C-alpha cells in the first residue's frame, strides 16, 4: 500500500513536470486518475512483461479520454513499457509521446489512438469480442470521462455491450463532474449516470472515493468478480480533478492548463519525490 | 482493337458477398460486421457459414467502425458492410482516428456507391466518398467495375495488411473481366490498345468506357482504355506510359470531379507530363431520385458523355 501511495506521488510529479515543461497538456484529469491508473497497472491487470499489439492472454486497457495522456504515459513508463526518461519528450517535435496517445509512433503500451472523444468504448468492445473468439479469458478495461459521455457513440456501444452479453469488459467512468466549459451539470446535465448504465443492462460498481487506493482496489476487485456473468460491467469512479495539488482541486480551471514556475514549485512541494524524478 | 462482350449481368455487391463467403472458408481470422444491411450487402452466405464470426451491430455505424478497430487488436481481419454514404461521411472521424491514424487492418466495404442506387435519392447516394477516403494517410482506395473484379478484390484485400476502402454498387452490370483474374492492388488493367486518346475509368464507368471506345472506333478514333481499380495508390506509370503515346486523356468515374480519380490523375500529369485532360464526373452536385440509367444520362456519366469529352480533348492536343 505504501508502495502504491509512493508511486502515485511520483506519477503526480511526472504529470506536473511534463505539462510544465511544454506549457501545455491536461493536468487536472490526469491528477484525478493517478490513483486509479496506478492501482490498475500495479495490482489489478494481468499483464505480459513484453508489449505486443495483439495482447493475447493478458488484460488490456484502452484510454478513451486521451487528453489525460500525461498520467497514462507516466504510469506506462513506471510500469516498464518504456524508459522514464522519455517522459522528457512529452509533446515535443518527433516524440513518441504525442499530445494525445497514438499507436502511430509505436509507443509500447498503446493500442489505439484517442483524443477525439467517444470512440474508446467501441474499440474496447471489439477487443473484447476478439478475446471471446480467441478463447482468451482475460479482461478488457477502459477509461472514459464523464463529460465524454455526451458523445453519442458511447450510447451505441453501451446498447451493443449488453445486447451481445459482452461480459469480459470493465468500463470505468471518471466522474469528476467537470469539463472544459465548467461543471458537467452546467454544460449539459446528464442526470444519473448510474441509472442510465443500469437501464442499458450494465452491472454498476461505485467507487465513492476514486482517489483512495484501498477503495479503488476493493471496487475494481468487485468489478472483476462480476465479469463472466453475461453482462458488461461499469465502474463509476468519483474523483477529484487536480487531486493532490491544493490549488488545482475544486475547479475546472486546470483541465487543460499548465502550471507556471511558481505554481510548479508549490505543487511539487506538496508531493515530495519518492521513486526518483525522470 | 480487343472487343469485350458479356453474357451475364450481375451486381458488384454480389461479388463482395461471394468473395467474403470464400474468405470465410479460407481464412479463420476473417470476421464481418454489418449495420442492419445484410441483404443489401449480400453477406448472408458468410453469416450462414460463420455465425460466430459475424457481428450485427444494428443501425450504429460509428460503433461498428470502433468495434472493427478493436477486433484487429486480437488478430482479426474485420470486413465492415454498409452503404458507401454510411461507410464514410457518417463515420469519418471514427475511421480517421480509430482506423487510419491507428493503422488498423480494417476493410471498409461500401455498397450502393454513386448515383446508381437510383430511386432512394441524394441522402443515400454519395459522390464524395473517394475524395474523403483518399485524403486519409495510409488508406488504400479501390473501386471495382464488375462482379468478377469485386469478388477478386474482396479476396485480395484480406492478404493486405492495413486499412482499405472497397467501393462497389447496387445495379446489375455486365460481367466482362475474367473469373480467374489475379487482383493486384495498385496495378492498372489495360483493356484496349489505342493511339489517339487514353480513357482512364473506374467502377461502373469502365464498361461505359469500353462502349465509348467502340463508338469512337467507328468515328476513326483509336482509344486506349485503362481500368484503374485502385485509386490509391495510383498506378501512375501505366497512365504516363499511355499518355506519352496518345497525348491526351479522359478520366471517367461515378463521383464528384472534386476529389475523385480524375483529380488524382491530373496531379500526376501536372507533375510529370502535362497533358490535356477532360473529366467525366459529376459537377459538384448532389444526386436525386431516378432510375440508374436516367441518372447516369442526366449527370453525364455514360458512354455518350465519354465520347463527347474525348472529342473535346482531342481538339486540345
């Protein structure tokens, strides 16, 4: 547990330093999902050491809300997919660490491009269907923003998943209640996302503190236990955007804005180095 | 001049359906998806023989493209089937990000392309799809001319690794290419030899080009007819070799003149061998309801239109 907490703090530092260096990127949602991705890659997923695109006989993860690439890149690097020093190249010309994740540059750990929102659930379903055809019993995980659910393709995918009994998928929704233009409830209120998933035939697991490592472990373990039951599984992960940096929390202002030098210093002071900076 | 005849007419979409069925038997990784148009796409045989490898997604084309992209990750070779309009314009961003940019091995198979779906009108006709798809980096774009060629192309693209757009149509058209043809992606097929003009045609316009060449012969004009089934990558050497001999060219396609085959040829000519060219294509317009023959006549996409454009280009030599 201490190890996971230390890793999370280091991932926060990576996120902050990456976006600060290029003065662009999306720290808010990245910080909000740091605990989740750390837990997913460290303890929940059954992963092969060597990256192969086809991912036979291992769990897969798809990031649909691609703008939180900083946390994705950090967790991939710290899970051994590529050298952590490559985080230095985030958003730079000729980098494999593009602004939004892509397979185009051959970065290990990434299986689909994302960034244009709403497409990841369909892709995850296709990968889940392929696993069934291959008699591969591993699970497909995906992560989506709550604002992202405003894209209609998600609802096509949700309909399909339950209609076709896709029960080897766990789709997690990052419920941080915020999007670029403000609170999700102000931009386009969606009502109860839980009710919507349930009425579409999904099993829903709620993680009420999505920034608490133990809660994530418990919730994801429960979600795993619900797979192979003829129904798709959804995790509603309530997170705090900007978590771990006091001035980035309780606001949507840091959705897509980088800290300046002083702000970085303050943010890093709140998250002292644990496993070593890149 | 070599003369082409036919004994049977058949729709190109049946060539797709029969090719897919053959693939289903030969390659266990081939899977198919459809968005509520199984009958129109002639996918029944594949589905009957391989129910576990078929995915009916309902009227949800965006989801279909994403699922297809995901299936490739598990080593599958997905063939998606719906009308050309719903295979391209409706799902452009899904294709762009999840398939083309992600370099996924998806075969986007599109029926009812162009005007010749007829009476349904402009909402279902698409004259912009070649342009949309050829602009996507890495996308192969194929438009086949008859049943045999469509069947051969369907089988051939399964062996090619990467995204492909395969465009075909609804009406029954003459079968004039060989049943046992070898389909080579990116390789033009020279149908007739001629010295006065090069006619480069794709899709349903290939047969019209052959008819035009016979009318032209009676007028003492010898036309070289080239069938371009692969618009991207374009076989520029075949085109250049021909125009170096004939000195002028007419392109013919069931598509808008903006973004189509003709424009791709014009670029090659402009860069490598400036040559007078005329375009048989629609003139930046939507289609409308009507029979296929009526529409092809009204929009200038038949043998007579090709003859007219040949006579025009010859004066520009």
